[in-house]
C-alpha cells in the first residue's frame, strides 16, 4: 500500500485531514500528504530513541542516591548495642546501672558516660 501503511491508517488520516482542512482543500493536501507521513514516521522513530536514552541515563543516578541514604542509617543503628558490656556505678549512691543508662535508676543522678 501507500508508503507501507495499511488501509485503516490511510482512512484515518484522510478523515482527520478532511475534518481539519475541509473537502475543498483536499487536492492541495494530497501532494503534501506523502511528505507529512514520512516526517511523522521519522519523528516517531527519533522520539522512541530519545526516550530509551533518557531511561538508561536516569536509572543509575536514582540507584546511587538510595545507596547513600541507606549507609547513613546503618551507621546510626550500629552505635547503640556495641558498648553494653560494662555496668555504670552511680557516683552518688553507688547503685549499679546498665551501661546504656544515662541516669541512676535509684537516685536519678546523671551517670558518667564512657561514650
Ligand atoms: Zn544513684
């Protein structure tokens, strides 16, 4: 068929052209139609290539950002359980408190921190 297009596509184009320009201008449009179809098809192929290039460019950037955020969160979580070995004794009443306690469980005094 005409430029490798199927009959349905041709009918669709003719209908669209008739609606836009009206039947009186059809002979003028006929000669320009071939060029138009060529340009449209060329533009569609170029558009596809551009989309694929953009997609491959974007994905590595997103993955990199997510990795950085996760590393920071992991460092914060690792601090707490590490120095839970030695108990802390209150300097005022001598009560033995857990190593991660900030205040004495008996008198409420602030405990010395080994951190
Ligand atoms: Zn105390």
